């Protein structure tokens, strides 16, 4: 059985590793795309919006609903990518806590 001091050292080490992984993830870019890539949304790994780009073909003043739908698709796609990367990157720490 580990003594309390060793457990605390291990917990601190894991915390530093996790913080570094979170920083690495935040520095990454994730590009979500709508159908036919007419709308793309770029986010950082900490879910900050960097840009939304529209192809000319989707910009129709008579059909703003399609533009809205495709924008939502692109944003949701990027968020799903971020969530999956976060789970993959930080999920490894779940079983390593010494308590």
C-alpha cells in the first residue's frame, strides 16, 4: 500500500501531465464541415471559434435556412471532433489516479 506522500507526488505528476495535454489540445485546430463542404467552421481544442467560411454557392439571400442549417452542421461536426479528441487525450488519465 502506498503511503500518503507517494500518493500525493503521483497525483501532482498526473495533474501536470494532464494540464500539458489540455494545453496541447487547446493549441490544436479542428475544422468542421457541412455537406459538400459549403460551410466550414474552425475551432481551437478548447472550443473557441476561429472562423466560419462560406462558399459562394451556399450564400443565397432567398434561402437563409439552408445557410443556417449548414453552419450548424459545420459547428456540430467540429464540436464532435473536439469531444472525441478530448476523450482520447484526457480519458487515459481516468484510470491512473492513485486513489
